[in-house]
């Protein structure tokens, strides 16, 4: 570049200037070839063709200089002009190919960029024709060949301008390499224009103009050397037809060239070339019209696509909630319709065990099965998460029930996803238009029915009835009152002794929550705990229970010393275990209360941890803290003995149902016997629940049980009697 900028300082017409000018040209050609070999662009043929065009340019320069030295002047026209004209087609083809990047057979044609290039070519061509080409051709004092050669240069310049414009307007192609190519072309074009004008006025200044030509060579060589000459494969940008500010300004300037030509000719009092101006104006009008039409067409196409995307679920391609609600509105207006809502049971477990990618693929597979089980007129939608909805327009209650059973049957077979055989079930709620013409009410009824089905079991469908609203309303009211009760201190804690056999002395206590409502009176945990699980209040309530129990344990330890219970147990729900950071909450409670971790027992049910995932990890994190883990109501849930090996269990609480008939003859003691053997074999502590008689306690002790709890030893109380006489086993 320094050589190019310093070129005007060399003596004009000297041997040094000739050697530097032509030598730099040959070096540029060599550098282009080396750059192509080093960077290996995806279209090397176009680059080599472009290098051949540059080489032809340089050879033409040499012929120009040699002819001047041999003949004493520079004939015009001469063979060097023929070489210049031969170079242009190679430069055009090479530039277009080199700037295109990697070919993609699925790549749409960038018609907008081609039209933009044509607009610029017509506008610039009009200026060239009116002020350079036509005056030159009209000069009868000049030989025709000279005139043709003279006008050929600006003509080629216009075509070169079109090529450069096409390079720069092609979507996604403005890499540094392409910009350097364009810069070299613009330098060559500008120098050619100056040369044409100065030659016309016999004011040619070779040094400055040649310096510009040399800078063009340097820019072309740099384009081949730049790493961006090897672009990444990419689809055509959808914005290729957009009107950016720069492009709009350029197109506006080109369309204004028609009135500009008229204005200049009027000011100069030249004879106006109406034919050229008219043809240019019509051509520009048609091109701009085509451009605007293409842009409008693209806007319409994108609008349709956006509308479709806005109405479709991105993952499954099914209708989304918005489209489904619109379809329900139309179906209700047309007459009878059935709406079914369903969600997958245990889907969260799939995400926890196998990851969200497998979960997403499972949803896609479920969507396909649901779609295949429906009639042509039915609509299936994904409402969000693992919840789907089905609209059955024109169907009566019998048809709706049949379709629901068909949907359940479609999900009965395992689904193969990413090498895993997954068995999924769904809970269905269905409602019809009987008694309502409101589509929102229809959806609400189906939702109520689905949640009622969940309460009754996971593999069934439930049809809406008015009494479900009463139950749902009662649950909602109870939830609101729970919120108030928690804020006003209506909940209290009681503690039931867990005694050692046979002496019956209290060793542990189990903490239990009670709710004394100011109007309802005593509300059983069997009523409010399921509601709290559903609305999420169980998380806040469970933390309050944990803090209260741990604080109470520390108070008892300080007050009663050796007579205080050794450990305290707290029941934890599945919702709590799946709450992020639950183990951290327990650690913080233990630290704040000053209670040792191994004095706390966390009781979980088999169902809560059977599915694995987040719940099992939470249990493992608690065990790592030193907290002891108890499986509550063992034997009534999934009853998987493998669970005792996968979950860090310390205490096995044998359900009351295995204790009730323990003293009866026959098979009634078999399970209780087996469970104490399992506990002893695994090194676990077994606790028998629901002991109500001395005979049951005695039989449990005979079987090997060391701990028990139940009304026989004491009912839950706010302050159990740790110093009183224990109930001994007879």
C-alpha cells in the first residue's frame, strides 16, 4: 500500500515508474493465487478466473508501456485496449462467483438484489449515455473505431458498477473479503471515470490515476489473503428483500438521476435527449415497481407465516392455546361440541430422569398419537407443558366418551424415545355445551373435570357435572381460608410419642400439624393437606412445621435433659421434595435452631420418591447433611424393595394396616414378620405404627420390633409427658 501511495512521487514516464507499476500488478496476481491456495475458498475457480482477469489487465498495461517505448507514443485505439476489454468479462464472472460464497441448492434466488443492481445500472448508465457516450458517438470528426473504443470504456464501467452493486446487495455476503473486492473495483471504476474525463480534456495525470489503479490491485490481493474468503455455510438471510436506510437512499438517488439529468441539461441549455431520458425513466419506474411489488409480496408471505407461527405450538406443530380457543368459539357458535383436556402423568419424572430433550421428544410422539386417534374434523392442541386439549365439533356425549377412550388406548403402548421405552398415561376431563354457550366456560368445565379425574385415579376420564363445581369451589375456599389461618396463627403443632419396646419409654416424637378453624372447628389434615399440595401452600406450611418442630425440640432438650426425646420426626410432602433448594432450607433451619442434624428424622412416603429424579436427589442431599430418613406408611405405596437400596433410608415405618390384625391367628402376622426381617437385614430401624392395644405391642415385641407408636402409648399432644410412667408391654 505504501508503494501505491508513493507512486505519484516517481518521475512520470520514467523506467522506475513503469517497473513499479507493472511489477506491483504482477505481484498482486501472484498474491491472489497464493491466497486462494492457502485459504481454499469454496469456489476457487471463480477466484482463479478473477486472477486471470487481473493478469490480463496487467498485460494490457505492459503492452501500453511497451508500445509507447517502441513507437514513441501511445496509439489509440491499440492492442492494449483489446486486452482491457478482454479482461472485463473475466473480472465480472470471477467477482460474482467469488463474492457468492458456498453454493446451497436450497438457497432462494436473491431477486431483490438483482433488481437493485439493475436500478443503479440504469441510473448510472443514463448519466453516462447523456454526458459521455452520446456526445462521443456524435463527434463526426473522430474515426468510428476510436469513438466505439472510447464509449466502450464507460460502458464497461457501468457494467462494473452493476457487478459491484450486486456484490454488496447480495444478502449475507458482506464479509471483509467481499468488501475488499468491492473497494478494489470502486477504485478501478473511479480511476477509469477520471481517466475518461481528463482524456477528453487532454488533462491526463498518469501518476495520481495510476496510484488509484495500484491501490485497487492491493485491495484485490488483500481480499484473497483475508481469512473471510472462506465463509461459513449459511442460508440466505430472509432480510434480502428488506429496505434498509442505506439501500433505500441509494435507490432513491438513482431514481432522482432522471430529473437531475433534465435539470442539468436545462441549466446548460443543452438539447434535451428525450429518447434516452424517457427510456431511462420508464425502465426505472418498472424496476422500482417490481422492487416494491416483491417487497409487498414478501411482507404478505411473512405475515402469513407469522400468523401461522402465532397459532401453532413450536415444538409439536399442533394448534396452540390461542388457536384452540378460537376453534372452540367457532364450534360453540355452530352448535354442539365436546372439549377434552388431558395431561400426562409422571411427565416431570421423565424430564428429571432422562433430561428435557427426551421429554420434548416424548411430547412430539404423544402429539402424533393423539392426532392419529382423532377424526378429521377434530382439533388437538398443546396448551402448555404436558397439557393437551381436544375439540370435537358436532359430537354428542356418547361420541365424546368414545373418543376419550380411543385417546387413552392410543397412549397405552410404550413410546420409544431416544432408545428409551416410556410408558405414559393421561388424565382426561371432558365437558360439553349442555347448559352453556360460552366457550370459556366450556374450557373451565373440562379443566374442573380433569382435576376431578386426577383425584380419582390416573387412568380414567371424568365428565363434568355440576357437583364438581361444588367440590372445586369448596377446595378453593378452603385454600383461601388456609392462607388466612397461616397468617393469623390458627395452625398448631402436636407431638406423638414413639416408644421403645418393651418398657414403653418415649424415645422419639413425631410432629403433627393441627388446624383449629374459628368457624369450622377442627379441620382434619386429610381435608386440608391435599388442598395445600394442589395450591402450593404445602411448601410454606411445611417450612413452618419444620422450624416450629426443631425449635420445640431444642426447648425440650434444655428443659428435660436426659428425659427429652432423642429425635424428632417431621413429615415432608412430595411437593416439598421437588422444590428447588429444599435441602438448603433444612440446613438453614438446623443452623438457626442449633439442632444437630442427626436428631432430625424426615419422613417421606414411598410414592414421593418412587419416580426418582429431584425428590430422590433431595433425600440424598438431606442424608448427606446427617439427617435421618424414614419411609412412612411402608407397604401401602409402590412397595418396591429396590427402593430401600436406591434411597438412603434409616427408618422403616410399618403401616397400621399390618398391625391391626396382628394378634389374630393365621396369615395376619406374615407381612409384619417379613418387614422386621428386612429391616434387620438392611440395618434399618423399624417402627410399628397404629398400635392400639397391649396385645399388639406384645406381639410386635415378640416378632422383634424395638419401637412402636400409637394411641396405646399416647395421643398427639402439644406437651407430651416425658417424665411420667411409661406404658409397659405386658
